[in-house]
C-alpha cells in the first residue's frame, strides 16, 4: 500500500507573520551604540540602516564633534560604522542618531587619560575673551585663564598661535576643561633647573608679598621673607621693576608650576641685600655652593647617614669663612 503525502494547512496569515517579526525585532533605546550602514545621504543629514523597521536619521549637526559644512565630509554611501542612538522613535517610527556623542565621550576619556599621565599637549588658540583664551583639545573646547597665559604679547595676538599646555581641570559633568600655558612653560624650564642653582633674572613685577623675577621666559617668586635676613617693610625698598638681579632657586614645584627664589640665602652677612646688594651678587656662586653643601648634609642626615659619609668633597671651614646661612621656609 502506498502512503500518500498530505499537505497541511497551517493557516499562517500576514498578521501572524507581522507578529513574528515584532517578536524577534531588535529593541533600540536612547544611549545604545549600534552598527549602521549609510544608504542615503541628504543635504542636511543621512538615512542609516541599523536593522530597525524604519531607517534611522542622523542630522548634520550630530555627525562630528567639529563643525562641518556637508555630510560627505564624514559619511560615504554604504559605509558601516558605529552610531549613538540620541532620541527615541518619532511619530514616523524613526530613531535619531549621533556620531558627535560617541566622539564626545571618547574625547573626555582621552583627556582624562592625558591628565592622569600629566601630559603636555599643544593646541592652537582659536579665540580670546575677557577671561583668557580658547583652544580645542581632542575636539573639546578648552579654556586658558588669563593668569595662566605666560607671554608678553596681548591676548588678542595669540589667535592662531600654537601653545604647549598642561591640564588644570578635567570635569565632564560640568563640561569644564581648563588648561595652563604657564605651567607647561615652567615645567619645561624646570627640567633644566636645579635647587641651589644661581640664575640671573629681571624684576617684572613687585607686590607687597614679594617680587616676580623673569628667568629665561618663566616667572619665579622672590617672597619678601626670602629677600634678606633683615626685616623688610616692602620689596619696593630693595627692588625696582626691570632691575637685573641674581637669585638662587630654593624650590621647584612642577605640579603647581611654581619656582621659589631667594637672595637671603646668598647674603655673606645678614642684611647685605639691603646694605650692599652688589656684594651679594659678587658672592652669589660662593654662597650658593655653601647652601648646596648644607642641603646635602641635611639630606644625608635625614637618610640616616653619619656626618662623615659622603662628605669627603666638602672643604673644611677656615677662620675667614662666615657661617653658612640656615635654610628657612618662605
């Protein structure tokens, strides 16, 4: 007996097919990052196939973290790349996409990494305002406060200039990216300077608390307490703007971008900076050597060495030698 094959009527309607599609449809939510393929470029945007029922749309202003004039600067037909779902479906069931948001997130991640590495970056000033200058780092807008711009030219003349910069603040939540030109210059200069070194500088500014000395393009502070062992009422009694001076470096703070200076530690006798500054300048290298030797002794004692260890190269004092000045905090 031959079995005959029977055709079964499963009753699979169009409605059933649509329901099945809904069941296996991907659900897209704002904040998701998805792969999509460009299949239509329009004057002010592009249609992207991300596997949804309706093509998603990306407006031109969401195509790049930088300003662009046409979609073709970023997208090409049939190109596949990542997109950020910016907004849920509109009345037509269309999702809105963004590339700018992905670039924005990755840019903040990159600048946080650069800040953690204490990296120096370079960027061109594209505008200035009352408070300082504006630059772009990894596509993000950064601000350089006027107090952290170390240059003798007017701020307006900086537009178009490329500056070395260090990070002061990286705060994505507050959208704050603050940088310092001064700190970058000071750090570069610090790499060539040493504590105990005598340098020649020019008085650029005088405040009640001290004098600012230009040493090779960066500014160091000669605090009033480090001018002389004698009491001084005001730095104006010792210095004038544009005076050429010899100073000794007593501290290099790379993290804060500060150089601390002293003439007090160069005085052969207490008060010489007030009574006879020329003598201080003449004896500066000699007094600085004594200062360095004393600093070395302090470091060795702190490390637990006996006074004799490592002291073979330090000359013995003679009757003509005056006592070495004691290092004091500013």
